[in-house]
C-alpha cells in the first residue's frame, strides 16, 4: 500500500517512470470542496515533499503528468475514480495522464470526508469542478505572462495552452510560474456539451492492484513492530465480563500479551493465527447484566406496538380517519423484516499506534473525521494529535460508519504500549453488533368509488425508527389524506445504518402494497403510480422531497425498456419505483417458474435519474450491485437472536445470494444536464418490491415477510384481482 509518507510511484497503466517526477513540479494546495486557498504555499520540489503535510491538492510534474488526490473514503462506490475525473475534466488534461492517490484525513482543508448516504459526488460536484477550473486558469495565466499577452487570448486543452499566434506551452512548462501566482476568484466552468472525460467510461483506478493482489485494503496494512489483536467480546447482548483466565492463552506460541478493556479481552500476537488460537484458549466468566432478548420476543413486542396507540406522528395530511370512515373498502397489510448484519467481504480491522506525541490510525473507515475525534476524546488527547490514513475498503454498507473497531484498536494500543492491528473473524463480524433493525410496517388504504382516498402507515422498529426521517418521500403529496406514525422498542442490541438506510425495507413494503392497490382498483400498476404523481408534478412544496416529473420519467423509461405488459409467455413481471438518496429509480423484475415449480428471477430492468452520469461504467456497477444486493437479502438472508446471542455467526447458517441466483440486470439512465446525485444505494430499495410483485404475478402468493424463501409456498395465498 502506498502510504502518504512514502515516495510516490506511478502504476504500470500510466506508462511513466518515477524519475520523471524527480526534476520537480507544481503542487497546488486546493481544497476539493471549497476551491483554492491563496494562503497555501506548496513547495515545488516533488522529491522532497512530505505527503503527510498536504491532503487536498493537484500535483503537476514538469512533464505534464498530473496527480490528483481523492479525499473521500473508497468503499467500492467508485469515488476514488469519479471525483478525480471531475477535477481532471475542468483542469482539461487527458485522463491517461492522471494518477490518482488516496488522501488522508484533513479537517482543515476538506469538508464531509465521509462515505455514506450516496452523497460524495452530490456534495462535491460544484467545488470539484471549481478546483480543476481554477488550476487550469492559473496555468493559462502563467503561460500568458510568459508570452507577454492577455490571458483572455489564450486557451487550454488536453494539457496544452495555446495563444492567438498558435504558440503552445504544456502545463509542465509553466508549473513553477503558476505556483507563484495569486489564486483567481472567478473562473469559467465548462459547459456539459464540452465534456471529454465526464460521461465517458473509466476503469477503476485501483483495478490493477485489486486483480493482482497488491496491498490496498486495511487487512493488507503492516507496520514495523505491529502486533495483531483479536478480541473476546461478550457472547450475548445483555452479558458482561466477570473474570477471565489467560494462563493457557499466554502459553500459545506467538502470543505476546493479553489486555482487558471494559467487558472485552484482547489477545496480542505476532500473527493472526496465534492471536485467534490464543483467544480460543481464554476461559471467561460472564454474568447477565440486562435482558437476554430473543427473536420471538421481538416479534411479539413489535406486533403489540402496531396494535397499540402510542405513536409519534410524523406526517398528517388531510383527515385519514374521516377517509377511512367513508370508504367503501379498507385494505390493510403488515410487512416484516428481520435484523440483518452487514457481512462486508473484508471483516472489520484497523491499525493503531498510540504514542506520547501522536496517535497514528490506518485502515478502512467511512467516517474518518468523527472517528478520529472520538478516539481523541476516549484517550483524553487533542484531535490535532491524531493522524488518520484511509485504506480502500472491502465493503462498507454502513457498517464502517461506526468506528467501534477503531476505538478498540486505539484502546488496546494505549494499554499495551505498542502498535496493534485489530482483526475480526467472520464470527466477530456477525456477532459483535451494529445490525439493520428488525421492523414491522402496517399499511392501510381506503378506497371510495374506485379511487384511493386515504393512506396510513405505522412503523414499529427495534431501537430506532427508519421512516421517521423521511416523511416527505413518495407517496407524500400524492394522496390527499396521508398519515405516518412511528414507534420503537428500546433494545440492548446495537443497530445502525445498513445499505440504503430508512428505505431498504420500506420500499419493499410500500411498493408491494401499491401493487395490491392497483389490482384492487383494477388499474395497471405502472399507470396507477403515474396517475398519482400528477398531484405533485411541478410542485414547489418543501414538504415534497422527490420530483414527480423525474419519477414519472424513470417509470416510463423502465416500462418501455422492459416492454411492460407484453412479456413472453411464461415470463411474469413485477414493478417498483422509489426515490432515495436524491435519486429516482424504477425497476421491472421478471420471474419464470423452474422445473420444480419455484419462481426464479431472470432479469431486472432498471431506469435511474441521477443527473449527469460522471462514469457510466462505475454507475452501472453501482446500480447492478445494489439490485443484486437487494434481491439477495430480500430472498435469502435471515438473522435473529436466542437468549441475546445471534442465531448465525458465519455463512454456514446465513445465506447470501449465490452467483447462479443472480439475474441479468439492464441499466438505463435518464439523460439530462442536472447536477449528479448518488448511486451507491438507490438501486437497492425497489429491488425487493419488484421481485415480490413478479412472484405474486407468477404464483398468486403475496409475500409480506422477508426472507422470501422462508415463507414462499407456506404463507396463505391472498387473492389477486385483475
């Protein structure tokens, strides 16, 4: 892994020798989110640069080659490729002349150095463009001064500056002069029609290292004198440590220390094998500290909440009670989902070296700034003493928003007085907490004279409500009488964000319910949604966060590309559309029955409106991954608790989607010139609903509980009209 204090080298793909940089170049201290800072006075000699001193910058060598540092954590969502693409576009250099490196945590220069909520590109778009354009203008100004002409008579393209007489200078020819100039305040940004890089396919900048196994990830990181730490944690939620015996552990070859912190015990060793073996040799006594909860108990409690009347009102349009009282018919359904772990391919891990003058942290984390702050607070140190470097992550999905594993590494290093890397086993990863909470939704709708007149959603959740933060999403505004109520049960089981938080299960529940409503109203499911959206098209109501026009656009595009309603014989279609993380997505799932009479998902057609697509290849990967992830967890994944302990701690008892279960995914983007929004999560929420609706079309069975395989064929088949 290239850390920030090691000499920089280009990868083979850039066809550049390291000696090309030794002669010097320009380092422009740009803030990727607030553009240039004139007070930054970077050194010119690249060979003598201390990369730890800078984070947000563009580096241009005398030969014109460019290094762009990407500030945000890379969890597989592609920002390490797409964010530098935006800068390179406005800088106007050939993409093949760009090398990308990962930045470190820098609270002084960066804003929102976070991977979460599919917001990196959305928040960085304008300032990233400004950064590249400002650098380009400084180079043009330097060339103009060298020629003795007005800068307005010069232009820049593909790393070359040209004046009115046809004379040219490369960026590398004027980097030293440009570095000494004042930073211009007003620069011209490109018109989207002139883009050369944005909107073109770019290969993942780390692909060579990924496929050849070169160090990139947290588990790859090593440092001199580092010890591996494996932690014994309470075996169940609700238990605490009384005592432990480490006699057998210390006898294990390679074990160097055993450290207790709180209700946990860390085994330090020269390698992971010795640390894991030492952990198994520990004997510990635990006592019950609070309730040892079970899935059966949770199920009962959530049902009682829905049956009760103690809710927090999140939204209340019109008069739902009156609409229901006057209705010809009221339809009600309850939808249920289990807890879910994140199961990142790379288990949690982090390196920490706590010294008297510095705390050095390295590893995969989605929230570097907040995590560094919490470590400093925990150890009673200044945040300025924390140096945090980010590695690429083998998956995040929200789990790495929480720096609990970083805190562990820092605590252990502080107590042991040596650098350590905490490494989780798969059992640790699944059993140590931070899950998507178990949730139940009860949705009711009233019908009068063949029209939808009222809608009432109630949510019961473990620990934290999901729906409470988004009462302004579809179908808000589409139905005159619309109400949302939430309540929760406080549990000792730790929960948190899981890919597409708040909407990952809600979309399944609502989109399944709308499919039933369409059939009850004897309307086409696609047309029903389009008709409802007419009530919000063009609205400026701040309580409506989605766009009726853009939602209608993706609905029509998905229906067109899937040939909705005209599927071949034996192919059953299901539709869903959802807005989440500022992006509109519609999906059509196609199911066929196999020779055993079981439904099989064969194809999913997706239409997305995310504004300008920066990197089409990366964008499609995000959509396809989200769809497959959404289908897999809706179909197969089950997780629960017995006496406070997880019922599954490895993949022998927890099923993920297999390669042979994955459908073909076709992705289409609505073309426009609107500012881009995120794609890491929005493809997931509609997937479960689209599949459930297709299964209903194929089998007549309405699935209201996840995972589907647990209930398919066993639940009572509900009548489907139309």
